[in-house]
């Protein structure tokens, strides 16, 4: 998956504003933020969508959510609230085929989503 843009960000080949990283995950600011906080958390390993996630990815998904909470808490959004979203496939508007968790906060987020 040499050409995958998020794999390239994870490898440091494309600049991004990284807010967290560890051996499994990288989190960086979305280039086109939809809220005052709009962070993307990605696994370092290439997984094209939630549908491609195997049993070996289960821990990683749990960790991504824990990291999302940690990032939100650091910014004070534990008090005001925040949202974690995964878009999967065309109808959901997934535009990058590498699993990513959007972490949004800092404004009232509408529901149902558009
Ligand atoms: P999706 O639409 O697939 O759920 O979300 C993809 C997200 O990746 C979008 O919010 C888009 O702004 C973001 N994005 C796409 N390319 C880049 C990039 O090169 N750098 C960063 N930081 N974000 C990107
Ligand atoms: Zn990838």
C-alpha cells in the first residue's frame, strides 16, 4: 500500500500535524477540519475500511477509542462533549480507503448526521 496517503502520513513521508503516536496508532489534525477539534486516528497497518478489519484489529479499535478520549480530555472536551465517527463506504462518504476514526469536538454537533 505504498501509495495510500494515510500509510504515507503514518510513515512520515507526507507532512501532517501529529498530535499523538505510538507503535500501533497515529493521530493528526484533519487537513479540512469540520469542528474546532478534528483529529484523525489511524492504525499504522493498512486496513482499508471497517469491513476489512480482522480479529487481529480488535485491540487496535479499542485503543483508538481510548486515545480519542484522551485527546478530547486534554483539550477540555470531556466536559462539553465530542464525537468519534468512522465513515465506511460510499453512502457514508468515506474518501480515504485507510481506516480512520474522526474525533470531533468544540461545537454542538448535529444529529442525525447529514
Ligand atoms: P473520510 O471522508 O474518508 O471519512 O475522511 C477522510 C478525511 O481525511 C477528510 O476529513 C479529509 O479532510 C482528510 N484528509 C484527506 N487527505 C488528507 C491529508 O493529506 N492530510 C490530512 N491531515 N487530512 C487529510
Ligand atoms: Zn493505508
